[in-house]
């Protein structure tokens, strides 16, 4: 099939998602990327794999010419378009896509650090590699087993410096003041005003993608569910969707409805927490106490009904590891009513609190133009007029029967991201009631059939933060050959560097919290 | 303001009883003397360090501040600097890239330098992340640990129990 009027022959990928793949050359990749940009699409992810172990003579698949491959996933109105480019073993280089999609920059640098494939003319600085493994060590190469440990060094990183009268720097992190994840923020400021922010990430790189290659296909969901702990449902579902799609498995209908129930519960849990922290960061401790109380009520019922407060390991290949009784369903209905009533009251209090609104309004503004330029999706994108939501645009069961309302705002400031969270809480409460009403009876899990060596599929799920993507390739005898996990934060972190400019330093924690991006998810 | 005050009144006091210490959580025996324990008493300052966590443990550490657990009511609070801290609450596994930062924070912490390792990955080398070029496993591989709180993530009650164990006598 043809996409975006490009002379490429796309093959559908297995599974329920609207997703296609084409093998391309460099010129076709660039032309397609430009067409995506021009038609309002966005870059989703970019990753590579080492195919040097394949036997060229017996390999009819053109994507594997015994070198490396680059995979680039784009979101377009039709669905997901995946382009695969073969790279030579001797000089694995590809055209720099950051010229077209600026947020490709970090993805390309991370890919070099992990696999040694380079974007020609791209930013040569490392990203995930600090000074703790040698520059010629590429952990995702197949001839590297990944268990080597190297001497630890303190890295001197080439931050961009800002010069001028009265300009000075504030260095923050990697250990931050609050109980949050590590990252280094380098602010260049004049007085209180931020001129520039540069982020140095990669501190919690755990080698997850290498570790996944050492696990059986049927077991990888646990690790995938710990790429970013606050999005465990989204990641586990994306992983399982990919595993099921490549092995031709269809989970029972009840399992799919339960997965949606868990995903919406995860969304509400995170939104409640964020609404509390946003009040706290604007000095309204009342908001923190109230929302964290509601979140605790929510988590306790999750723990009671599904065995885990954050729903870890509930989604498994072939279905779900839990079921819901009629009594449990009644408890959820009752809780939804109680939470909805209280969130309405708290929304009114936030709305009328002049001090709070003064901090929220016009702070940390991400314009729709910049959001589009940086491929920002998810909650942050929707607060800046980017109406991306897989639950409607690439709706798999049961979302194809749920008619999810996409919540958007236009202002792109902290207030807009707060407003989207409030409205998404109400929308998810509505969805949960629909799910409980319409959920069919039946079994919750089927066995995962064996997958063919080399079978490939994508899982793509709208988590609370945005779209989580898992690209999975099966190996021989039930192994994982390659698994790439992508967090939406990859595109939103660079946006944060832009929106902070011109704001005052004390507003940074508030702005950062209003995005609440994942560090672990991008450091993988 | 009327709605806000009404909401506080209607909510009431939600704080629940704190758990008892659990000696089984100790990695090494109590090294604080009674006089020191009496001094620390109920005024413990904690510096949290994420040395490589998936952020799951952090969610439960956040929950310690909610009205149900209300950790501050026990005189236990979080500090922004290790220099003000009695105790480091470290989540893991320790990423190779965080080793220097973790060591420096430990050096900056004044005696008695209490350390609590949090979560299955902070307590064991055989966690879901394992040991590799990128992670060096449990926290005690890098700095001495007094108490280990397993769990994925440990519940807020388990966290409170572990923290209270550090400052409890035998």
C-alpha cells in the first residue's frame, strides 16, 4: 500500500494496530520524513539493530544485508509508518534526521552510544554513554554480551555556555532537591531570568534493551513494565501487544477490557498525584494533601482488587493475570462516584484560588507551533493543541467501542496542562464506568503460541503521559532478538528546554512538574 | 476560601497508626548507642537518592507524605541536601552512571551516615535489571547499608517500618 503519495510499497505489520512497514533507501527515508513533516505528522521513535549475524546467501529480506538496520517510526493520520533502512557493516551511517525532526537529535546520539550507528553530520556528543564505558564499546551489538563492567569516571560534558554581562550558571543535579529521578540541569541565567537550559540525561541508564535480549519472549513483560514505573500498565500492554501480534495470539475479549480498565486506573492515579504536586509547587499544601489522599484511596483499591497498587505484572502475554468479581466492580463504581464528587470540589477550589492561578497562567508556555515542530504528543501535546490520542486514532479493542473524547487546550501553559489533567480524570472515570458496564464475561488469559524466528511486531499504547511504543523481534526458540522501548518523554524533554526560556528560576520546578516527564523511560 | 476550609473540615484527620520496627530488615546490627538514639529520637532527616530506580519506589516515597502515613508527624522529614541528613534513603539498582554521585552524597552526609536501601533492585543483585555494563546491582555494593526494604515497590507501610527500624533500639 502507498502512504503520503510516496513511491514506497508498505506492508501491514501483524496485529490489530494500523501500522505499516517499508524497506527504504536513504533518499526515500528523507523524502518520506519531509512528507510526514509537511502533512502534520510526527516522529515517534528511531532505533537500530545489529544484523551482521545473518547469513546473506539465504536471506531474502532486503532489510537485512548483513550489516546494521535503522528503524524510524512516524505517526501519520493513517496510523504508524515504520521505515527500515539497511546500513553497511563497515560504515553504519545514515542521514541526519534532526534537520527535519529536531528531537531526533537525542535518539540518534543514544543509538550511536548503544549500537555504533551514526547520523552523518549529526551532533557527535554522547547521550546515554557517560564516562563509564569506552567509546568503542557498543552494548547492543551481538558480539558483545553486556556483562562487562568498566572503571567508573566522573564525566566532563561539553555544555553550551552562554556569555555576556551578568550571565551566570546554576548547576542542578544529578541528585535533585525533591524525591525525584536524577538528571543534570544546567541553567544560564541573568538575575532571576532563565536564558538557557541544557539537560544532561542518561544517569539511570540500566541497559534494559540488552537485558531484554537475554530473556524469553514470554517473560519480557516484567522488565518492560519497569522501564518507567509510573507507566507500568502502558509498557506491559505495549509489550504484550507486540508479543501477541508477532505470534498470532488474540487474547480473550474480557482480558482486553480489563487491560483498558487498568490503563485508565493508571491514568487517574498519576493525574491525581500530579494535581496534588502542582498545588504543592505553587505553595498550596492543601492541594497536595487532598489529592494525595484521593490517590491513596485509589491505589488501595487497586491493590485490593488486582494485587498491586500500581498494577505491575497484571498484564501478561495472552491476557491478564487478574480478574474482577461482580463485587469488585461495584466497589469501583462506588469509588468512581466518590472520587468524581471530590475532584469536582477541588477543581472549583483550584479555579478560584487567585494565588494558584497567578502561578499557573502563562507560565512555561509551549506554543502549538513549537509542540508540532518537536513532535510533542500525549498530555503535554494535547495541552498545546496537538490532538494526538491513540485511544481514538489507532483504537484497538476495546477502545474501538468506547468513543474516547480527546481533551485539548490551546494555551500550552501550566494552567493548560492542569486543565487537561482535570478533564482527563473525568473522561477516564466515564470510560471506566463504560468498561465495567460493557465488559464481557469469559476467560482472562490464553497461552502465547510459539513465535517464528525473526517475527516482528509493534505495540503502541496511549499511556497517561503519552504514546508508549514497544518494537519487538522474536529470536530462535522463544527468545527475544531485539526489543526497543520508547517513552513519549524523548520529545517533550527538549520542549522543556525551550519553554523555560524567559521564565524565572523559581518557576522551573512548577513547569517541570506540569510536564512530569520520565527520566528512567528515556535513560532506559 | 469557604470551600477550602469546608473541605479541610469535612476531610478530618486521616492519619493512621505507624507500624512497629522490624529487626529482620537489618543488614548489619544496630550501630547507634542509646544516647544517640535518644538524641535522634523522633527528629530524623532523610535525603532520598534515586540511584537508578524505575521511579516505582519514588511513587511510594511520595505517598509517605500523604495524610494517611503523614511521616512528618513522626518528626521524620526529607532534606534537599545530604549535608543536613542523618539518613540516606537509596533506591536502586545502582546505575553505573550514578555511582560517583551516590558516593559523593554519602561522603557529604555527616555521621552517623545511616543508609536504607529501598526496593528489590536496591536490596538484591538478582533483580529484574541484573548486573551489567550499565548497573552494578544492589546499593550495598557501593556504600554500606544499615537496613534493606525489599518490595517492588515496597508499600509505604514497609518503608515506614524500615525507616523506624534504623532508629529503634534492640
